[in-house]
């Protein structure tokens, strides 16, 4: 491959991976074309991209980016996965697919998160974390919980007191209306 072609490919990779901070490396070698198509279609449904790259060109393209550490010392074929809602949802989906028998050649080789290189076992641990949506739901529950408890505690005795006052007011009104008739 000529230097000119390498430069073009490197620039294309740099443009395609611009703005990507978290990604995973997977191995898809040995996957037949139909399985590869099904895999890519399933990933595309979740807005996850899969791109097979030449390691040396990808290392050049990502040299000064957060993805740069992902290619240090990497040998053998690799494909980059990025996208999804966040790195946790990406890891969950890739780990789930790697365990599925119909995508059997698929394996996780590592990745990068916030500029730190991830090993395959770390990616599996990340897949067990709650996703961004789950974390927001937990946070909302924690924020709303004490307020709801406080409102219920204030409304309980307050409602009882208001009911007693209303009962007294109705009773006083009946007694007052009965007294003048005497």
C-alpha cells in the first residue's frame, strides 16, 4: 500500500472516529458473511457502529485522541465498536452478543473509556454497571423519595386536623342554629 493511500485511509479513520471518546475492540475473524450482516444490523438498531481496521493505520489515526491508548501493543485483527447511549450500554450489548452462540466467533478484546485502556475482563465488569438511564432513574427516586415521605407525613396529621376542625365547624353551626329556636 502506498504512502498516499495510507494517508487517505488514516484521514478517513480520523474523520470517522472524531468525537468518539469510548470504544471497544472486538474480534470478528471467522464469522461468515450472513452472520456478520445479522450482527451489524442488530448493532445498527442500537446505533452502534462496527468497523474492521488495520491496527497500524488506526493507531496513527487515533494517536492524539482518547482512543489512542486502545491500539498500544495490539496485535492481530481487530474491529472497533462505538456508539450506543454510553459505554455501559455498549459493553452490555457486545458482551450479550459475544455470549450468543449464533455470533460465536465474536469476542471482546478490550477497549478504552475516558482515555484509559480496558482489558476484556474489565469490559465485562462494566457491562454489569447500571446504564445512564438506570442511574438517572435511581437518582430521581432518591430525590423524590424523601419529598414524598415528607409530604405524606405532613398531609396525614394535617388531614386529620382539618377533618376535626371541619367536624367541629359543622357541629357548631347546627348547635348555633338550634339555640335561637328556643
